[in-house]
């Protein structure tokens, strides 16, 4: 019997280890929340409520009038139950792509819009997410931030299918808004240009390029973002300083000139004139005002 006891003890130990590896029971989503993250553990996923999402208004995004108009129009159509497109927001880093998605969500959250943030590595579970929300009365934006893929990644193929290509139709209450520094979402190599051919006077891309274009082509709306001019950058700096340090006097040239010099030096050190750089400078300057 001692051998039997040893076997049973080992089995108990093995069961304990397996229970620690298995995910805990997933509770039903808190549908009273307005924003969610898709979380995974042990191959299972669930919607985690975000009770304090980033509050950002469309009015806070300066220098992006064209982009705001396009996103707002598309989101307004979606909320009205009219046809609307999945959106790829692409361009230079720090130029407001993610901020614009958050601001659009905040503009319509009280009308029933919900935001679900999905990490790139979790896109393979898009069918599970769509199954979970397809019969909900709310309208959802699936937010995929800072996307870029290697061609072999499975999440890349899952996103292609969700956008257009699966036998199952995407629910009418869902749009996908994705941001990326790359227009085609995948790395592009000079050698791939050699695959291009001219047939009957028309340029035909090679198979490698066509495959890379095929993903971004499934987004119905492309919105491009570019680095700010110096004047745009300084306007954003002034806006955020007014918001972060409302008691500071920046109306006259004498007040503004040292701020302007410091802001331009900040951008030069960062190698970027962008909304993100302006926001970071404004936070630093506002925090130091009592010391100046």
C-alpha cells in the first residue's frame, strides 16, 4: 500500500499544478462600462471593464481638422445605423492617431458607443469577441493600436478574415479602427519591387507586394497623419499649457517667447514636432512653473 499512497500523492500534486495553470472562471462582462480591454489567460479570453477611460475631446486635437472630419463623419454614420467603413489611421508617430480614436469614442459614448481595445497578439480571438457582442444593443469599435505584422503571424490572417474574407459576416454593430505607422501594416523590402511586371502597358505588382497590400486594402477608409509644421506644433503647446496651467499668463510676447524657445529646443532634442511631443513639453513646463 505504501506505493499506492505515493502514486496518489503524486497525482494530487499534479492536479494542484494543473489547476494553477488553468484560467479562473470568467465572469460575464460588466455591460454598464463604456470601455473594455480583451484579456487572455490560458487560451481563454474575456472582456475586462475599463471604468476610467482616457477622457479626451475632439476639440483638444489641433491641426487635425481633416482627419477629425473624416473620423467623426464615419462614426456618426455608424451610430445612426447607416453604412460606415472600418478605418486604418496611419502615419508618423505621435501625430494623434490613437488620440483621435479615443476622442471619437468620448464624443459618442453617451449615445451607446462602446470601445474594446484588442492587442495585436489577441487578434486570433476576434471570432470569439464578435460572437460575444454580435447581439448586444450597443455599437462597438474594436480598437487595435500600433499594428504591424510579420507575414507569418497568425493574428494578421485573423484580422484579414474579420475585415473581409470570412464565411461569417461581421456584425452590423461593430467597426474596426486600427492605427499603424505603416500604411500596409507589414514590412516592405526593396527586393520585392523586382517582382513587378508591365503587361499591356500596365504595372502589375508581384505576389509579395499584393499580399501585403491586401490587408490594408480591406479597410474601407484610410486616414493619413503627417508631422506638424512649427506653427502647428507651437499652437498645440499653447493649447495644452492653457489647459494644464490656466493661471499662467501667456498672452503677451514677453511671456510667450521663453516658452516658445524651450518648446522648440524640446522638439529638437526629441527629433519630432508632433502632438505627443507638444503634450509632453506642456506637462513638463506646467509642472515646473512654480520653480521658474
